[in-house]
């Protein structure tokens, strides 16, 4: 089950929330080509360098463990 934050986005610090993989290639493929009519494809709408920047930013969440709760 996916839990969403107060603003409606998926918690990308949890790798299990990446339905199609949290590795760099999967994130890039999702942004470029979209997924099953739910995630739109951005190829042709964004420049290749913009797609890469979004991919790197998104992957950075999957690459780091979530912060520890503060006591």
C-alpha cells in the first residue's frame, strides 16, 4: 500500500514505492516514456537535459535512506 504525504505525493525515500524500479535506468525510463497511461511521457515535452535533471533529482531520494526520526 502506498502512503502519501499531506500534499498528495508518494514518499520517494522508500524504494518499495517505486513501482517500476528505483534504479537510475528505471527512473529515467519512467520519466521519458511514462507508465501505462498513468504517468505521462515527457519525451518531446522536455529537453533531454531537463529529463536528466528530473531523473537525477528523483533518483537522489531513492538512493538515500530516510532520515531518522528526531526524539
